[in-house]
């Protein structure tokens, strides 16, 4: 009997894994907490990666993952199916990052070495020349420092567009503006980043 129950549970779990985000949200709204747990398992890495790129500290990013999903669960009644669940979820994370920036002026150090490479418009290739490699590392360090020093609203745009490579329509939904507005904000953020980088590279 125990084996049959276990098999039935595994089958139910398998069905949930195949269902869309929107269907899982509907189930969670109806009181099926297991459905929301599947949403958490499905998207927690995405949320962590985004939060980490925003705050630069693993502990803070992990806390933000927990807080984001708590808020999502508490506000499932506000989710509308016309937006992707991940878009809605990243909007929650964006708001959390903005709130954190307002409460603390602290700027943490971003540790991802691939950050510079993800910015297509500032791609720096590594070479076999040790001197050139040192210069490349200096440029990457300058980029990380400049990105870290940006105001939260500019850093959000760089992370969404250039690191996460989100399309403009989704960015517009995440931050709550028009597509044209999203493009303009990315442009301003990139200019602000260049202005921050210039004096660092001149040193």
C-alpha cells in the first residue's frame, strides 16, 4: 500500500512539473501549496542570478530570493495572466532592490568576471599576451567598479538589458513603462556607465 501511495505522489509531482506557470499559479491560488513550491523550484535560480547581479553579495541575494517568493505568494491574487509569471516575479525583485538601495547607500562589489563580456558594446577579448591580459583585467575591474557605483535605476537597466539580455518589451513590463521608455532608460544607463568608466580607465 505504501508503495502505491508513493507512486501516486510521484505521478502527481510529475504532472505538476509539466504544467505551465500560469496553471501552477491557478492551483496555488486554490490552496495547492505544492504548486507554488514547483514555481519556486523552477525559477529560484533565475531570481537568485538576477538579485546577485543587482546587489553583488551572495547572502543578500539569497535573502532577496526568499523575500521575493514570499511577496509573490502573498500577492498571487494580483498576478494577471497577460504577463509572464517570470516577468511579474522579476518586477518584484526589482522593487526589492530599489527598496534596499533607498534604505542603504552601500555599494557592494560585483564579483562576476563575465560581467564585462556580457556587455556586447564593450566586449574585450582575452589574448595570449600577458601584458594585454593584465590590461583586460584592469578594464573588467573598472567596469565592475563603475557598474557598482551606478544609481540603482541605472544599474537595473544595465543588468536587465546587457547582463540578463532581456528584450525591450519584457523590460518595459518589468519596470512599468513603454517600450520606447525602456530603450531611453537603457541608453541613459549606458551613458552613465561610460561616464563612470572613463576616469577609472584614465588612472
